[in-house]
């Protein structure tokens, strides 16, 4: 079978290569999945660079989430059925024609959910939904987030809207506003335009902005605390700038603003089965009803994983880069 391999850690556009591997056999409690479409997430790229929370043994196959068709069942596995269209996340080696996954993690998809949304329904949306829950924000309250035209920003805004939460979405360039408008995401502000902070305050009006989500880091991430109400909370989700988050000490000392971090992998590991089923059920319902829409900007075959990795670093994308299976 064809697979996207790497034999050393480094720049994904340089170390990823296409190769052949034996078709895996599912063990007890596992299924084999024929991969149809698999998105490239930031954490996939960080793993290949060797900078994520875990480093796989090398050589390794990339990818952690995919939509596919159940191809075979391991011993004692009765569901999902062979031929079922499913999405699964938190796996290793998804960027291959076939991969194995725990049967219990497979989520069957209704026909109302297309492949583009379905292939990325769990990883980022589930983290985004858990993030919203951990923020402790209620319907009718206001929050702000940056990198709003990125995957997490778009998902949080759509899920929050479905929950009645008001979101102010920040983008770093004026052109990014059109991307959000196309997704029916309102209250968007470009930080490229001088005076954007006053625009944010005018959108919220007299209502306090009680929560903020930073995916950028550096000074830009720290500027969100100045827009928070006294006692507000900033959640650090990522650091796209690769710079340490800089928080003005006055916001912490005099206005009692607090800062927390969020890592989806740790949160998922601490989440019980019953709660996980509830959260995934909400995501499936939102996607099937069209309230959660996730786009693919460009597809690459497994013959060119390096090209796919390079495309994922291109600014101005309107959706994920994805790899498609070759069988």
C-alpha cells in the first residue's frame, strides 16, 4: 500500500516521502480502514518536526484523523460494519491507503455530512467544543478570539453561535474578513486596520467580554487581555507566531485577569466515555444540519505528501489541505 513516510524529524515539506508498506492487519478491538480523505492538522506537522507532545518511533507514517470505509474487523469486533463510512481521530498512520484504529473510536457518518466536513469532524471540532465548555461561558455572554479564519477560530465561532454565545473574531488582514463572511461568521474585525480595538468595543457595546482565546502567542496574543472585562479569562490554545505569550502585568495585577492553557489531547484523555459520546453527538448534529461547515482547500494524493505539507504552510488558505487515498 502507499503511505506518507518520514524517517527523521524535520521540516515536513522536506522529510515526508511516499513509500510502500504492507497492508496492516487489525488486532483485537481494532478495525482496518480504507482511507478516503485525511486532513493535515498543525499537530500532525509538529509531530513530524519532533516538537509535539509525543515523538513516534521512526520510521513513521503521518496523519492522525481520516474519513474512510471500514475494510476489515479484528477478532471479536462486531461494529462498525464492514463497508460503513466512518471518521476516526487520535490514530497513527492515517496518511496511508489502509490503517488500523480502535473500533470504539470510529464514528459512523450520516449521508448528510460530506467528505470534506466529515474527514475533519473530530480532532479540531472536538477540541474546540471542549475548549468552549472549559471556558465556562454561557449563552448570551461575549468572548473574543484571534486567528479567526484558521480552523479552530472558524469552528469555535460556528459552535458558539449554535450555543447562543457572542463571538468577536479577529483576523490579521482585511482580506480575511471575506472568508468569515462566506461562512456566515459575523462580528469580525481586522487588526490590520488602525483603531481595531475601538471597533471591538463598539461591537460588544456595554456588555463585558468575559473570555478570550489566543492561538497566536507573542504580543499580539497578549493584547487580548486589554479587551477583557475585570476578572476575565484568557485561554491559550496555540502559538502560531512561535513566540512566547506576552501578558501585560497590569492586567493580571490590577484587573484580576487570569490565563490558562488548553491541550486537546490531555483534555480528551481525561474525558469519560459518556461525556465524549455527548460531545461527538453534538458535532454530528451540527454538521448534519449545516451549522458546522469545514472546507478543504486542496487535495493531494499519497504520491506527493511533501507537496501537501508545503501547501499547508501557504497563507490565505480557505480550508484544510488533505491527502486522499489511492485505492
